[in-house]
């Protein structure tokens, strides 16, 4: 009987990223997560989940974008768009978009929630995400009203 290679789903882990009151931007101003060390586990695939709560009176038909940040492991770290090692502001110029979450096409309202789920390939010794949005207003000011998590998918011979 032939073996199968199936995905082993690992427990999900929260990103360290501050999304409360994140300002709206049309020019790539964003918030980055802590960078995640992938140099030992060398994981190749991850599923990302994200929940964002909109702020007061958002503009309809706007987006929240999730971007991939990657880093190497050679001496001075080289990271996408000059990302730092930890949760901080960042301006995105060259980062790869992982996915886009859209709010309502009309009638977007205070406290509306947008969700996203994305599968990504990781090809770096360290990685993280950055989030930006153009909803016209700051995101909801309560940190617990937003979250971003990831789970690795590892191939396993059955």
C-alpha cells in the first residue's frame, strides 16, 4: 500500500501586533507584527486568520490588506521594506500582499467586522505580517476587538 503525505495542522499562535486605533492610509502606512523565527523549524506553509473591527463611521467599499514580511539570517538582518524585529509602525513599498479583506460595498458601519483567511508559502528564516487599511477612519480602539493568528501546515507521511 502506498504512503500518503498529508498536512499536519499545528496549533494556532497569535501574532504580536498592535491593531487598536491603527490609522487609515492610502500610501502604505501600516503596522508590522513581531518577526517569527523560522530558522530551526523551516516551515514552508502557514494559514493566517485575521479579524479586524472597523472604527467609527468607516467609508464603504474599502479594504484591509495583509502583507508578508520576510527576513534573512545573515549577520545584519535584511527584511522586507526595512521591517524591524518587533511590533511597530512600518511603511510598505515592496511587500507581497497576502490577501485583502473588504468591508461592505455600501452601508459600512461602526463596529463592522471583516475576516480573512489566507494560505501562504514561507521561504525565509524569519517572517511576519503587516496590516494596512484605507477605511477612512482609525480602526476600533479596543485591542481585543482585533486578532491575527497563524498555524503551520507540515507535510507528514501516513
